[in-house]
C-alpha cells in the first residue's frame, strides 16, 4: 500500500496522522534564554493571517510548497490572507472569529544582515495559545505547547538575506492539554504577547538568577549563571553597585554560582526597594532590577522578612472586552491601581501565567503575587504526556520570573478532585517547584470536603500554604457550614481563601436577598468577612474577582457570556457595592498590622 500511494499528492485528503512529525515539543524550558535587560528587534506589527479549520496547512505542507511539485499551495498564499496585528487575539479581530477554535497561520517576511562573526540569532515568542509550530524559509524548526509561557528558538543556521517566518497556532481544547476542555474563562487564540529577535555572541549568558539566600540571616546574596556556547569555562563578572558588590564568578562546564555577604534593604509592599544588578561574560552582558526579601511560614502564619503578614488580596484574570487576553502596561497599571485602592498588598494571578510585565511592575509598585499554571478542574492525571506538559509550563514560568521579588507563591493547580492519580501528578509538580526554587512558597487552590465539612486534601502534605476555594452565600447558601468548617478544621499550615464571592450585574439593584443584585453581593461579602475574620489560621484572602470577564459557560440573563463576580464591572471603571465592603475590611486589617 505504501508503494501504491508514494508520490500521490492527494493522500493528504485521507491521512489522519498528518500531525506526526510536527509535535516534537522541542521548544521548551531547555531552549529558553535570558532576555530581561536585552534589546529585542521587535517583530510585532502586521502579519498575514489565514484561518485553517481543517488543518489543510499541515496536511499539505503550506510551509513547503515544492513538496507536491507545484510552485505554491493551491489554497494558501503566505503573502495573502488578511493583515492582523501581533500581539493580538484573533477572536477580537473579527466578529466571526469570536468563537473560532482551531489552527491559524501567521506569516511575515523580514530581512537579516549578519553582524559580527559568530553572531547567533534567537526568536522569542512571549505566548501563543496553545500549540505553536514554527517554520523558517520552508523548514520546520519545532513546536511549543502551553498557552501562556514564553519560548525561544535559535534561527542562526537558517537565516538568509530575505526570510519568511511562518507560525501555525492551534488553540483547540483537547483532552490531553493543560487546561483540558472545560474552563471558566474564554479560550482566546493567537500570538498575543511580544515577538522579537535577539542577537547574541557565540558564547552568551543563557540564564542568570540572583536571590537573597533564604536562611533567615538576610545577609547573603546568591548568584547563579548558565552560559551557552564554545566558551563554557571562564570568569563572569557580577555587580550590584549600590551594595558595593563587584565580584568574579567561576564558570565551569557552562555553569557557575557565587554567594557573597551583603545587607540589602529588604523589599516589602511598603518599601519596594529594587537594586540594579548586572552580569557579564565574555562579550555578553545582562541587567536586572532586583529586590531582596524572604518569604516563609511558621505554623499557620505567613512571614515576610520574618514578620507575620496578612495577605490582603484579590484574584485577577487577563481579560479585556476589547483586547481579549492582551495586556499592555497601561492596563496592568490600572489593574494594580484598583488593587491598591481596594487595600491590597497581594494578587492572585489566575489561572495561568500572566504576562511577565505584570511581575515586573508588581516589583516596582509593591504588590506580592501568587502565580500559577492551569492544572485546572478536570485534567488527564494518568497521562504522562500531559504531566510533561504541565511540568514544562511550571518550569518555564519559574525560569521566566525567578528574579521577580514580588512573586512569593507558585501554585500548581486549582479545584481538582482528590484522587490517587491527581495526588501523584500534583505532588510531583509541588516537589519540582520546591526543588527548582526553594526560596518561595508552593500552594494549590483546593476544595472543602463537603461530606465532612473539613479542610481536608491529601495534597496539603506537599504544600507550604493551602489555598481554599469556597462560595458560601452563593453556590452554597448555608453560612453555618462555613462556621462548622472552622470548628472542624485544625490545619497546621496557613490557609488562603483563594476564592469566594458572588455575581452581581453592575447597576442592578434590589433587596439584599435578590440574586445578581449589588446588594446581594455586598451582603455575601459582609457575612463572609465576619466569619473568616474569626478563623486565626486564615492568613490571606483573594476574593473572586477584580473585574468581570468573558466566560462562555455563563449564559443567564444577567451574565450573557460573562462572569459577573467582579468587584468592578466589565468597563474597568464602575465599582460595585461590594468593593467598598472589602475595602473597609482591608483598611482595618492594615491598621491592625501597623498598630
């Protein structure tokens, strides 16, 4: 049969294994490079865009028109299609694309003029949801899975004077992905974060990490470096001028580390002190703005720099009525300004890695962050390929934000039923996070045992902090159960109420007993806060959520495709009555800490 079909260019019509060979997943944490403090040659802007609902491009090889003996594909033109801005979500580009899920092809031509001998060129894509396959000058280079973390690949050997870059992005919801099919947020597709080229010398700094040693002395700073290239042995120079640090680090076999004595001013929400840090190796140099602090726990307390702190937070999504999942600096600063106005010192970035710009700005303005990966609801916990995907997303997130002092918690998942397979899957993730970054806390958003009315989850044994999602007053009407949970539970670790709240349509008023009114929502907050403030093991709170956001599963007359639990309406301006309720509670909590 193979002999009969050889050379038959219509076999693509029948072949359902067409993706075989296009899924090596070779673009992952191992190919990431240090880009903070480097100058990118931006490839943002207008790209040519073609939707591909039947995956004709992979079946026929749109990237390589000569393979079927014709000069160009019959049904595709890389210079045709329509113009679409990158970064953006294709769902917001046209009304008819709003609910499109599947593959789409991006194409752009760019010129390249080689500079110094030995120059290496890397492409970095901040995020593309979900699977991205990259082709340069008709050659397949690899693919990346995971919709919210960055990936890099080297282009050096394949570059010409004039180049064609094609990226096939697929956002289909499938059973083996992370997340799976069912979520409570919108599945935006496309290349929705920055894309650019980085020119580096033959030997360069691939990874650079700097942190306060988490030993309670606050007197030592550790530097770690990985280099790539032929010069794998040598000396690197690290400097923090404001701390009078200028030292040489020995690099052997491409790696080095150095610990120096220092007494930096500690970073906190009240004093978000940052220092300029640089590293140089051979002809390469990177710079960071880094803060130093220690986060830990003691019993049921959370300690920042050795002092007990209550995490006054709120959950936030990356979602905008006009821009979809794209977040720029203005949007992030507005988000953080509202959080500060609410009285927050902490944010839960739900339910996936947000743009790296968020953590950078949080460093500057003084907001602590919970960052998480989308091991959300139903996941194929028995599938080793799914686990590998989840672990890779976790390690890409950690590697991306390891120098962001605002990040105090890595979360490995949200609201998963406690099963043996789930325990194995998520406990491995928790252990991996601790192994990779012992200086931060590890958490997951867990569920109450409704049968026993207890905080009880086997995963808790592997966590530093237990996140707890509960919606008493909304999905669970009986507040007495929340009181009983407090009586029945004696956790030996801090609890963060990682979700609670109620829906209200902004401007819809009525009695405090009428669902979807601002009054009902405010009453839920009043009762929740009265109960939770009596539970001494509750050391943080991140109600659901700061802004209303798009969610196709929410379809009643008040929701109409949006989750309306936001303290602020979809316009990101109109505050609901519950905003003031939480604001007053947080102001009182802050006064307690100061007093």
